[in-house]
């Protein structure tokens, strides 16, 4: 059954774990906004909001909509206790203490310093592909680039990054229709980082890992201290996981969306100054992280109904980013659109710390791709969407060059 069938003939239903919604969720999202602006899924016991105004209201309101039990539905529903330092799974004030440590790393200066190294990686990866009639962009670029950039931040040797990336990917991967296994806090720690932490302690450098181990801060108890080894391990795992999956998916969406809009792609070739806004429009049009979960701390009202305290709430950012109440003709891709504040990176205290880094990677990947391959099509029969309950994007994306 197609999503068009499900969104026109049947009683409204939406399920983030159901692979039938993966290929084209947007007709369903339209019905979510129009017919069920506050939706309740009985099967999985969660509420959902899809209008821009509602999602934009909830994201900054951490007092009512808490991240302390996680921002992924499976975590929120599990009730497991989050280890300290997870950052994206914390509320202020502890969140603010931990975030300030990472803000020191994700400075505009440090991000800018990465640009020549990231561009060099793109060139080194794409140059051998010149002259081919086709290649898989995910395999060639999108799978490797984000973790290599994380490796640059952490000071991890390139040879060790493939195994680290596979470990991070595996923690998020689910079977079709399945849920993430969060037992034991899966996805919140990665022992592979432990060896580097121990080595870095004896061999400090100018990198994120060294900074996390040596930075002094005042914790929630007023104690002046440095992070424990376990806290550093959690920080590294969270940064690597968050930065790897979504950025790789963004690069895939940039290529597939522009293949569907060749006239706009040609405009970017003719005027590279359009690259930045094109990346922003892709983020709005095909948000790699389509939904964000919250735990409801108190009864709240939406559209004349109550979401009870203790509920799990899904904020469907991908639906909000295509809300016609916010964007005229929202299902039209337009690199000239005046986008303003889209919700692909969230808003408020949990606004994505790595947003500037993701934008840098998306921009450089597009610039270097267009420099060598100004035109391509997608072999849609060979393209496959990844199945996870947290991100949406291409597992394979064969580009046919012409």
C-alpha cells in the first residue's frame, strides 16, 4: 500500500516505525497538520504535533517538554536513566553546564580551520571518480565524510575511522518496522573511544578529546573539577553519533533533490553563491532528522485537547518544515526561497551544536561535486532509503553521470 493510499482513503494513521511511510511521508504529514494537528498513536502510546507553530512552541519550552528522558521515542518510552554528559538528553541547568564545555570546541574559528582539510578530503575522494559513468555517492562520500570530520576534531587516526563509523551506525540501525534496542543504554556509550581517551591522557594535543579531559568547570553541585573518564566517553559518543548519521544523510539528500531539479542545479553551477541557500532549502525540504521526541512534564493543551503529564510527544519537524501556514507552496523545492528559521536543527536550548559544521560539510560536498560533475541523474532502481527510527536518508544512491 502506498502512502498516497494510506493518506487519502483510510482513517488517519501515522507510525514512525512503519517502513510504508519512509519513501514519501509528505502526504501523510499534510493530513497530520490538517486533520490531526494533535495526533495520538494508540499502538505505541505517543502524541504527535506536525504544525510549524506547535513544534516551534514546544522545542524551546524544556520545562514542559523535557529532554531528560531522551529525544528519541524509544528512549522516552523506556524510562532508562540517562548517564551524565549526554547533553542532548538533558535539561537546563545541567544541560547548560555541559553544553558550555562543547561550545568551546564548536567555535566559528575552529569550524573555519577545518574547511581546507574537509575540502581536501572531498577532492581526494572525488578526483579518482572523474571519467566514470556512475558511482554511489553514499559509499564514495556521504558515509566517510562526517566521521572523518569527527576524527579531525577528536584527533583520531584516519585508519581507525571506518570501524568507529560502523560502530556508531550500528547503534542507530533498525530492522524494517522495528525499534531501536535501548536496553543497557545502547547508543549512549562506545567503548572504541575508551582506548583513545586513555592514549590521549598520556599524549595531549589540540583536539576535542584533550580539551574535554582537561577543561575545568563548575558542576551542578558547585564543585570545580574536570570531567570523569566515563563523562568524556559519553561526550565523544554523543558528538560522533549525532554528527555522523544526520550529516551523511544531508549529503545524500542534496544530490538526490538536485537530480530531481536539474534546472536549479544548473543555476548553482552558473552562480556558486547560491550554494548556501540551496543547502538550507534541502534541510527544510528533506530534513534528515524528521522527528524529535520529548517527555511531557505537565498537562498541556493543544487544539482543544489535553496531552497528559507523563506522555511521550513526537515533534515532527519534517512536517513542520513543509507547513503551508509557514511556507508558501511548501512542497516546491526552491533554492531562492526566503527560508528564515527552519526546524531541521531544532530551536532553543537544544539547537544543534554542530549546525555550522553540518552546513560546512554540506556546502563543501556540493561545491566539490558540482566542480567535477555539473550534471547527474539517479539510478532510482538502485537507490535505497535507510531504515532507522531516528533519521531518514539514503543507504545507497547511485549517480549516473552524463
